[in-house]
C-alpha cells in the first residue's frame, strides 16, 4: 500500500446487504464516536499487479458512545473508496462526501487479527492500514456538511427526520440503551 495524491476516475457497483436498524448496531462490533476529520489520504493497494484504491481518514475523537477509543485520541478509519472528485462508487455516498474539517458521528468496526482482504492471490491484513474500517460507505457515518446532515436516512428510519448531530446523538444513545 502507498499513499497517492489522487485516484483515477472510476465507477463501481456492488450489492449492499440489507440490515435492520437494530442490526446496524449489533451485526458487527462497532465503535461509535463523535469527532472531526483532520486528514484524508488516498491509498493505492497493489494485489500482485491488481490495483485497488481506498482512503484513510484520521478522526480527532471528541466523545465516545461505545468502544475502546477515548476522547482526545486521533484514530484512523479505512474508507471503502478513495475521496476525490470524478469517482463514483455505489453505496459510498456518505464516506465519499467526507472532507477535512467535517464533524460527524462514526460507527466503524474494529479490525482484528483475522480482518484480511484477499484479492488476486494476495492477502492484506487490514490492521496494517488502519485499526478501524467501514463496512460500507453509506450507513456507518453521520456527517455535518455545508448542505446539512448527511446520512443513510432510509437505513435509520427512526432518525430519518434528524437535522442535527445532537438529534443523531440522542437516537444513538436510545438505541444503545434499548439493546442492553
């Protein structure tokens, strides 16, 4: 893997696995925290001659709702797409809108020793790139943008009308309490 200034223009389509609101909180062991994006770097991965592009976002953690990170830490999250113009990857609308300086609530899964990416006969330990990653680029981030709150409203039906991160925070706290 190596950092690159930009990724080539691409278009990609994949099938997103449907999960209920409850499953979005229970299907994977996700950390949940509020923070600000401090840096985004695109990376090029080489799987024995087959290239793949992603990005790593650094997040300054402000508040933790679930997980092992702490307020004041900066954590890295592997994004399922590179971040720049000219790139469209289905189901990454939220992650691809991420920019440095944006505040959001993030729900990445923590990578374990068994978290690997295998492609073209090569294997990459995901923890070598970042300790956290998003299962997809649509449902695991709530972002404050210039155009308002951006998140997968159809996936979080109970919070679909939310307009602020404060409303999302209240929703997340309610969901976590109901799942205990």
